[in-house]
């Protein structure tokens, strides 16, 4: 497997979880042939993503954005992300400024997350903040890295209404959990889809994976969250993405080499990465 290029297209290896052993975890990824996009969730963690990408040029790239869960009035303090229990306020100009860094290859994670959100005010804030980030993508020509949970109807409506602001390869839907019809609507807008560890132990995603063309499938870990079999329950890390690509290959009925090479091409095309 030495010559195969793998991609963890959505990870958070710059998060605090890896402060003790980040270089070792990255070393395991690089020796398995894994390159990655490490994803910010607000301005502070987006800065962290850029810093790490600067340290490992050609192997680690950054995504810069403001996660929908951070718009919630009952903001959940994720200690993986930040030590300080103080929510950050969305600032489009700040996100745009960070996204201009050459290390940044995408705007995200951004999107909608209605899981555990009951009030319309928070949902409206999320929608407005997401639309601002669609504009950032358009203004600087970098694709979207979208997070969407229990909000695919609104997501598709916003994207269709802002069709003119989407790039030729508009980006990816990370950790896709929608239906086949929703996949079709997003596919027709030009989007691709990243799948992670959950596909190794849940069968809910098989139908969407089988339906999607190889040119629209990418692999991710979303580390430190949701490790694949056989690492379930452990802290996830980018080297584990190999297990995800194995499962994708099995579901698509292609060899591991073919699957990895399709993903490699997809990452380079969508994120305009040349390495
Ligand atoms: Zn994520």
C-alpha cells in the first residue's frame, strides 16, 4: 500500500485532543500515505488549522469557517475545540480574511445543524451565517465544506436560491446523512460527498454510496470523532481513513487502488490542490 495516496478530506488534527502527540499521529498518517484537510469550526480553530498547514506544506491543508452549532443560543462548549467556555461571535470579514491564506483550500465547516435546536431564531441565525459563507466562497473562489444535520430541506433550498454564487465544483457535503433524493438534488448542484468511519459499522449509508458516481465520493475521518472499525471507541486519527476507503471500495465494487485514486483526483479537482 506504500504507493497509494489516501485523503482524509475532513479532519480536526489541530484540535486540542492531539496536543500531546500530534506529530506522532501525523507521522502515522504520512507513513500510511495519508494527506489531509484539517477543518476549522470558528475563527480561532480556523487559525489553528492554517498554522498546522503551514508546518506541513503539501501534506496538510486547511479549511476555514464557522460551524452552525456555534450559532445556537444554548451553545455547547466542546472542550475538544477550545479551552475557554466563551462562545465566539460570527464575523464574516474575519472568516474571509483567514480564508484568503494560501493554505486554506475551502470555506467550512459551515452549514445548518438543527439537531437539538428548537427555536426559530437560532435556525434563522444559522441560515443567515451560512449564506454569508456561500458569499465568501464565491468572492474568493474556494469551495464549501458543508456540515448539515437534520436540515437538508433548508440547505438545498438555500443552495438552489444561491446557485449563481456556487463554483463550478462547489464543494463537499461532509458526513452525508440525507436520503437518496437529497443526494440527487445536491449532486445536480455539483456537490460531492465525504464519508467517514460510520460507514464501517452502520448500513444506513450504503444506498447513497452505491448511487453516487465515483467522481463525487471522498473519504474523511472527522477525527477525533467517530473512529472506524476496528478502532471503534478510540480517539480517531487521519491514518484510520484507510479503513474508510477499504469500505468505500467494497461498496463500489472496485479495488482499493482504484477507489483511492478516484478520491485523490476528486480532492485535487474540487480543492484545486496540486501536490
Ligand atoms: Zn468536522
